[in-house]
């Protein structure tokens, strides 16, 4: 193993051994002892790291710092109360909820307008409308979230199709031009 990989492996094994007890810990400590005593050619023998923190790289230290800030902010919120944490305005939250509900209702009305008058029971538009109507009756909040996800997917599809159309135009030679 290369030196950084070996160090990371030993650090991970150390962390795992610290979480276990009994026979499992003994097995892991035996593996650690074997790794610490055995160095490959050209590599010095490495003792097991004293703490998992010593073996962490820059990314691990950043993650630890972010986690510590998160814990600190939760403690501050618990001590001072919910007013200390930044919150969304109640009016904005109500507006978002109303807009989402109206958007979902509008989509259901649009699906109803697309259902053919003599649609059979297995017509895809008819089935879609029935599913949306049932969803609206059973769980309007779920319907709102579902419609939001579907709209996002439709937007992504439109963006990809416009990109592929633009790429197709670039590939086609213009009339009268020579290649």
C-alpha cells in the first residue's frame, strides 16, 4: 500500500476498533498491531495513530469544523430560544404554500381539459387525471409536492431538448457552404 493509503487505512481501523468491544475489538487490535509492525520495503513501520483526529486530512478537518458549528448553533438555539436562529418570514411561507396549492390545482384542471370526451377506462390521460384527483382528495400536501417535482423534471427535460436542438443545428452544414 502507498503511504497515505496505508495511514488512512490504519486510522480507519483504529476508529473502528474504538467503537467495538470484546472479541471484535481484539481481532481489530491484532490487525492494527500487524499493520503497525509490518512496513513494506522502503516504508518505515508506522505505529497506530494516537487519535483519529491526527490522521484526518484537510477535508476531514473541514467536516469536523462544520459539524462543531452545527452543534454550537443548535445549543445556542436551545439556550436562547427559537428567535436566535434565522427564520423564514411567516408571510413568505404562507405565500409559498398558497402558490404551491394554486399551482397544483391549476395542473389538475389542465389535465382534465386534456382528457378526451370519449376516453376509455385505460386511456393514459384519463388514468393520469384520476390519479391526480385521487391524490388531491387523499393528500393535498403530497399532490403539491408531487406537482413541484414533476414541474422540475419537465423543466429539465425542456432544457436538455433545447440544448440538443442547438447542438443539432451546429452540426448541420448551412446551405451553400462547402466543407
